[in-house]
């Protein structure tokens, strides 16, 4: 897997604007990791008057690449799906360079002393306008409508490009892996409800911030939901066999995963347990969990 990942990183088109559809281009930031895959994909929507979605980390090379990609065009807005450090910090300097307003999710900064499986929150994010579910931003030939999808974070938004039947999914749906749902802000019940919400839509394609475009979105969403239900079933099976701590469950559930990731995996297990406890299926006493 390491060699495969290194090959993908080596082949990634960092700094170049890839044309993905008549209205959509992507510029990939060079911040690959086990949690960002090959990096943060910043999307440019439109021609002449454009929107930038998730400008990415505070990386001068990526900012220069974005500025070069929109040379001669007007940036109408910078849209943000959520406020993790690999998504929104470049909004401030990009707004300074382009004069564009920052629009999108509500601000959110949380301290978190647990092992993270994703980036922390961006304290610099200060949007000029917060979009509620269903509100839109429009320009010549494009309309982007906010779709509230809490779960990965409580402030997470997707953006629907109505003219192409496309959905920019941020981290709610990724193109290469399942999404991190880490308490205290990550909420498994909200995440599953947001996936169910996407099943009720008729999007033709998903553009995730990490990973390749998803060309069979309904099938992929069903797969993600099935994966979470499988994890829930694993947890219940373990607890029905006897009380366990989260590290004991992780050791069994993630036996084939790099042990360096077990701390982060425990956060996902905790998210499931909080959801199960709310449904009266499990209960806890200190750090020990048992079936109810």
C-alpha cells in the first residue's frame, strides 16, 4: 500500500488546473497524507466569472497555482465546505489576492485533546456570508446551492452545481475512503442521516475534496452506509460477548490496519458508541462499554 500510495503521489498533477467538465476544473494541493489521500482538491467552477471551492491549506505554492489558474478571470466567491485546516485556511490570503468574498459554512473552532484522524479546525475562518441549507450563489452559466450535510463536522456543507447535476461533497463523501467521524463534533447519527439525504437526490456525479470524482454516486453512498452498519454490527457483536474498552475493540476491528492509526480509529468507534448509547443499545461505566 505504501508503494502504491507513493506512486499515486508521484503521478499526481500538482499545481495544474485539470478540466473535469465544461464548468469544472480542479487544482490539487501538494499535501498528501494517509488522511488527505493525494491532497486537497480545490475546484474552480465557471469561466470568466468563477467560484473557488475549498481553497485548501496555507501553502504558498498552491495559492500561486490557484492565482495562475484564474488569471484573467474574476473570482466571484470563495466557497468553504467546512473549517478543517486542509480546506479553509487559504481563503484569507486568496480573498486578499482576488477581492472575492468568503461564503459557505458557519465558523467552527473546537479544541480536541484526542488523537485526530483528520486536520484540526481553522481559527482564521471568518465568512462574509454563511449559507443555510438550500441557499445559493449564482453567476454566468452556473448556480451552486448549499446542501447541509452535518456529520463529519456539524457545520459541513456540500454544494450542488445545478447546471451539471454535480455535487461537491467536501469530506462528507470522499472518493477513496470512508469519512472520519470523530467526536466531540463528529456525529454518527447526523452523518448517516446526511448520507440518507444524498440518496434522495439525483446527482449525476460527486466531486469530493479528496480522491477521484465519483461517477456512480448512489451506489457509492449505499456502500458507505453499508460499511458503517457493518462497523456497528462488529461493535455490537463484541459487546454482546462481554464488556470491552475502546482500545480492546479497536485491536479486533482494525487488526489489519497500521497500528499508528489505531488511536484515530478509536474515535470512529466512539462515534458509533455514542450513537448506540443514544438508541439504548449500549451503556458505559467509565471507559468500559457493554451491551444494554
